[in-house]
C-alpha cells in the first residue's frame, strides 16, 4: 500500500472537486500521520501516532509565516485561491494552538484573498474542546466527518484511537446551528472477517436521523478515491451515492455527491 503525506505546511493550490482552487494547510509533521481516528480508508495510511507533545507541533509563528509566504507568492503570480483549506497529514485540530492559528489566519486571508473561504476538513473528535469548537465556528467552511449512524459502525470504519462517543459528537455538531457541512464516506467491505456496509440499516437510518437533527447547510456524500490501508473495501459508484443523496434531499437538506 502506498501512503500519501504532504511535504510542507502550505501546499498547492490544488484543484479540489469540492473546494475549487484549494490552498492546503498541513499543521502536522511531514513524515508521519497524526490522527485520533484510524479510518480503514485513510489515504494517509494507518495511524501510527495518535498525538505529539505540544512542543513537537509546528510553532504558530512558523505556520503563519509559511502561509503568508505562500499567499504572497500566489497573489504575485495571479494564482486563483478559492479556499484556504486545513487538511494535511491527519487531524488538523489536534494542533494545540489551532484556535490561535485561525484567529491570525483570518486577517491574512482578508489582506491577500478577501474572497477566499477558510475551510477545515476535520473528523469532529476535538469538538469536545471548547476552543476548537469556537474556532471552527469562526470560519466559513467547517467540513465535519460523520460516516456512521451507530456507535458500532463508527468503531468499525473510523476506529478511534481513544474511545469516542457518537452521541457526544452529534451533540456538538448540533451546536453549530446548521452552519457546517457534513462529509460522509460511504463504502462496504470486511473488517476482521466481518462484512459491513454503512448504506444499510440499522446504520443508515440512524445516520440519516442524525443528519436531520444536525441540519447542516450541506451534506457531501462520497466514496473511495485513492488507495486505502485496508484491502477489503469496496467503492460505491455514482449511481449508488445518488440514491443515498436523494434520501437526504428528501429531508430538505442540500446534498452533493463526489
Ligand atoms: S479522520 Fe481523516 S486523517 Fe484521520 S484517519 Fe480518518 S481519514 Fe485519515
């Protein structure tokens, strides 16, 4: 299996199906993925490190300098930037100063690319930290993961490194009052010899009810795109994703498939 890790703090812009010209921000080391989940499908590979000591993360100054340098270069070369996007080698909100980085990024965005949105692809596990919740509520595009409706499915697909309570995650997602995007991966496969399919009940109907309760401004439904660490996974085709999306649209929620 080949894993994919970004090699700098600021990268791109890359063309993203979901975000247009997306200037990526990676707050995590370039040689190892750091995450609170160990998703079967993660394009960065298996999680070998769940966290670092505070001193091992990039200092805030270094992050902001790298971003500003990249923004200046893009502006001077007339490179379009639609979104400044936190993604990278794992879960960006694990950075202990994520909130401070957001606070200082907003004026930089206003200065260099006032029409760009700030996006963050997050697995939502750090919403238990009030400062992370508040920071994600200050940006235009919090894209928060919800792949499962049941605790059992979350444990299967996302395999949290430390126990995570789906009820608690959903409660925090509801606190966004709809100003968020839910991103949901749909797939089937086998884990330790046990088959699973998160488009089937009871998982699916519980996922749908949770989405209705969260009332996001949009749901992004997608399936596998790159090589995955787990081998026995099956991608859903566009037609199957559209069947899922129609069920969400029927609840009055904008839904796109990728
Ligand atoms: S949450 Fe994202 S980074 Fe973490 S394991 Fe899952 S796919 Fe990978």
